[in-house]
């Protein structure tokens, strides 16, 4: 887990600000949930591996030494959302659209670019199974990334029923789909032959059929979305749910054609997404030359039902703040003005006797909207200048006995060395004009 | 622990925004630390009661079932700051001034207005023992409260060495000061006679001296700060450290005379502050008719030394976000514009065939800076209007086949009932003009 020093925090706040601003323009509202959930709320939602990675909190009071845990740290923002939708159903609008930017915790072994505390930026629309929801979510995510300065990125799009349709059409029973998808998910890493070998080794398919099966999920960037959809339709061999899913994908492509997402969408039958709660469309955002993704999501129409009893259709996208920050840092994508000095001007303290007057001057400059630091001690004036310079603060004020007597202030520009004595009321204007 | 629905989050973000803005104008920089600290970092810093209230996190991996805890949830923002200052000493400026707004967790029994997860807004200045630091911190806190609309509030000011000076001058040995202060801290609640009785019962003072001792710490709002300081000087009976502390208080009053804090400061010898790490000035912010405080703080010159070995002087103020929100809510202090509709306009969907065009219109209006919601389904248009109205959204657009054919859009103002058909390019202007 990491500390974020001031420059880090400014970069994080900048990215979060762009994200919140875009999501608000799409009509999403902010939600915040507690860091700590009841342990039962989380267990069993993320698969076996997920359960192991949940940080558990010891019981307190009389049971403090029992070693038992009743609470746990938030593992993602989706399960808490499902709980909130179930719990506050009556207060929330029918189509509850929320964004949420908060940390989550996973007891992963720390490794490069992975942290045990990290922020997720989630946007979800509850209550509708219309594909307009997918189109809007993808447009919003694309808008965020373009707003941050990303130009070349792909939104990989697939559908859970396309995956199961293709597997069933190939004669693999539903009970083995999970295992098959785990193997197919490695297409990027181990290539077609590697995946085929794993499928055979697991006994999921005969050696002679393996290559053909893998071929169904293969991608080729030269093919258009229309071509991929046409191919999928043929590969479904009349499988009804699979064909409906292909129709869904086609409609998402049509609905996004004229929006921000359109140019980025690439139908990719190999996309599987790990989490077990997805039921329909799934997506993942990839940037060239970056292993892994900047975000992903999909439709999960049955998760709220685990808390509420009745189903509430839902779809969402989660952006990974930490990866976005890493890529933006490596590619120097932050606005140059962002990492700024902590103040526009530093007020120096001439002597213990004039300290109160210096503080009053600081207050006057702040009232004019300037960010004003005050050197806390009546050190030698040269030492005070040096400190301001080391902090990147461009101006210092000097309010000695002479200046005070005349109602004036000396203002020194540390980057040019120029110094002017001006009436006290003009200090803010001088600094703003040259700042 | 609580969920914050959209209106709650907007109010919280408003207050945090005012706080961050003021602190930045005073030259403070943002810091963020992880929610989870090593358990040794926290234990022993908050007293026995504090240790009991720390949420402890179970070990993971092989030791998962040992019942042992190695991590804990952040209990305040001061101890993590001290750890950061010790850990990053070389990277931080000599006078590190940071603000931090993050949640902390305490395993308190939940009660009215107290939560197990709550936000603190801390501002601290490290590296100087000059009283300029106190003056600036108090001005910043006063500026925040005035910025939020608080007018009548008192900054109670005292000094740890004033407390110990008065007790020693009264013949109570240092070893019993802790116990005596616990009793004196109840002056507000149980009155002078109650405190005197407790001091006698504890054997700290003879019955005949008890009233005189309590008298030393008594406050009287009609007395000026100068009068209280004069009185304290006499009561010290030449106790040197106590007299130096009175000088410190006098200087803080002088330094703040012309700043934002000046009008609010009230020297209050009865203020004790619970936490054991304070070493000098202490303060607490009180609002009339509110039990408890909106914030407090003080100087703690020895805390960083617990992590670093060498001492780093430090002083800070913590504002309690939750109490500020409660009071602002009760007194209707939020700007009326704050709890706003989730969107300026809702784009309706006329039919499945026109959905893509409606989404394109939504994109055009967002590019003009409007916040745009989209009804996700081609429901009956009246039902869509009703939904927008229930969400407080003032305008809806209708893009039927007729309008689309003419390059026009119908815009309905739900609060007046007026409907205009305008060229598509003029929709944003119409909404902005009447919004």
C-alpha cells in the first residue's frame, strides 16, 4: 500500500476530476459506500480465488480474541452497489445511474504495477436491459479516455452467450465451459497452438478438433466488425441464444456508430473476462503496447437478485485509476501546469516584531485569491528567499520596518531577480500580472 | 457505517471542496495515506481506550487461521502523518505543510452522530516551533468555517504547560496531573462543585483546597483574553514553564489579532483535550448550542520522534466533517443550488429505430456542455416525460420520425409545459437560455 505525496495526489485528483466531470455529463450521480462490509456480503461473489484475497477484520469487544472475522474490506465497487440497490430500492430511481471512485483492497502478493490498495472508477446503470445502456456506458468511457488525452485505444466487445453458443455449437457441454474459457483466455499469451494443446490435455476436445475450435475464437485486426459478426453467425450453426447474442453485439455497434465509442469498438470473440457474474455483453479497454487493460465491464443481470430476491438488470464499466496513472506518467500526458508550486507567493518574516503585520499581509493577499505561504520564522532574509526558491515559489514579499512605515511592500521575483517596492494594496495585482 | 446516496455525496463534496480550497490558499499541500497501517504503527499512540477501538485485520496466507492481526485500519490522520514525515524526510520540504481529507475507523459503539467510519479534515505544519504556525493554522480553520457560512463560533485556546503549571503551582505532583485533568475536563458537564468533589474523592486535593483549585480553571465569558492572561500569570506563582506558556498564548493572541481567527479566539484554561501526544498549545472549535466541538488540535512536538528518533516540531487542527455536515444540515446552510437534478435535459427514445439518432443527439448536447440523461427504452413517450419529471429534470427532447426528417428536435419544458420545435443545432442554446 502506498502513500501519495502532494504531486501524486494532484495527478490523481486531476484524473478523478476528468472522470467525474464526464460521467456527470452522461447523467450519472455519485455514490459512496463504506470501506468495510459485512463479510457475508462479499464471500462467494468473486470465486474461490477472490474469497482468499479478501482482507478480513477481527471481531471486537468480548470476541476480540476468538480470531473470528465478521467484517471485511471492500473488494470491488460492484457488489457494494448491488447491496445498495437492494437495500435502498424504494429511494432510488427506476434507472439508477451511479459513478463511484473509491479504493478497494485485495490481499494480492504485491508486484509491479499491482497494489493491495487501489482505486476503481466505476460507472453502472441499473434497471434496464436495453442495449442503449451499453451504448451510453461505452460512449462515456471513451469520452473519459479521450478527455485524458488517449487517442489510440480499442474497446474489445464480446458477449457471454456468444462464448457459450460457440462452445455448445462445438459440442462442449455447459459444465465444461468454465474450464474451456480459462484455456481460451490465454490466447494472447500462449497463442493458438498453446491453447489447443491445453484444451486437448484437459480432455475437452479431440486433438483433431482442437485447432478448429480455437479458430472460432481467433481474432484478426484486419477484419471489420461486420465481417466478424457475419463469421460468428455462421459459426453458431443455428444456436438460438448464441444468435441472439450476435444480434445484441450488432445492435451495440449500430447504436455506438455515431458516438464517442464507435471508432474504438472491436468485436473480439476471444474476450472472456474473469468474473463469474457477467450474463451478457462484456468489454475491455486496451491500449497499444500495454499488457493488460485500462478497464472493463459488462452486463450482470443476476447479481442484485442475490441480495434482493428479484432481478434488476445491470451493466457497468470499471476503469483502473492506477493503470491510467501509470500510462499517463510514462507517456507524459499530464498537463504541464498540473504539478505546480504550493503557493503563488511566500510572505517572509522580517523580525519577530513585524510577524503580526506579515500575517495580516498574507491574509490580504489570500482575500485577493492568491495562494500564499508564510515562512514561519524570522530567519535571515536570504535563507527565506532560498527556501521559497527551493519550493518553486516565484514571488516573495518583504515587509521591513521601512516598508511598513511607508505603507509599502517589497516584492521580489525569484526567477528574474527583479525587486519592486509597491503600495501594499498593489501587491496582489503585481504578482498576478507577472505570475 | 453508512452509504452516501447522491445528494449526500454532493453535500460532502461541497464541504470538502471549500476546505481544500482554503487550505491551498494557505500554502498547504494534499497528502493521502493508505487506509491500512501496520498494527505496530498505531498501537500505543492513542492511549488504552484508543488501542481497544482499533479495527485489526487478520493475517493472510498460511497464517490465515491463526487469528493473529498484523494490519489495522487508520484511527486518525495524525499518526500516519508522523510516519510519513519520518519515512520521507529527505523528499519533503523543511516546513512540510499538508492537508488530508480521508476516512478513519474506530470500533466505537454506534450512537447518535457517531459513526465507525468517519472523515477527518486535517491540516498540519511540520518543522517549526514558531507560533506563527499556530496563528496561520487558526486563521485557516476560521477561514474554512466562515467560508461554509458559520458566523458565531469560538476557538477555545489553552496550553498544556498552562495546565501543568497551574496544577504544580497548586501542589499537585506531575504523576497525578493526568487524573486531575480527566476530572477538570468535566467542568462543562458536571460544574465546579462536581469537579471539586471528584478531585477530593480521588485524593488529589484536600476538601478545603478543592474549590480554589477548580476556580483556577474556571472560565467566564465576560472576561477579555487580556484579563484571563493576567489572571493566569498571577496564578502561576512564578512557575517558569507555566509563565512561558502564558507568554505563548499572549503571542498567539497578538499574531491572530488582525487575521480571520482573531475575533473568535477565547483563552480557556479549562480546555484539556484528551489525546496524550500534545505538548504545547491546544485548541477546540465550539459552536453555540452544539454539545461537543467541530474540531480541535494542538502542538505535538514529540510524536514524529517516536518514528524518527530525532524530534520534528509539529502543530495541527482536525475538523470533523461529519459534525460540520450535521450542523449545516440542521441549520439549512447548504447553497440551494447544491442538491441539483442529475441532468439538464433528458433525451427520450421515440422508437427502437430512432435510438441511435437519439444517442447521437445526446452526444451533441454533451459536447455543448450540458448534462444529458437518456431514457434507455422506447417506452410510451408520456411515461418517459413522467420519469424525467420525477427526477427533477426540466427539459426533454423528442426526436420522432417527423422531426428527424426535417433536421429538427421538439424540446419540452416540463415545468411550464411549453414545447418548441427547433433546428437540431439550436437545442442546446434553447435549454441553456431557459435552464
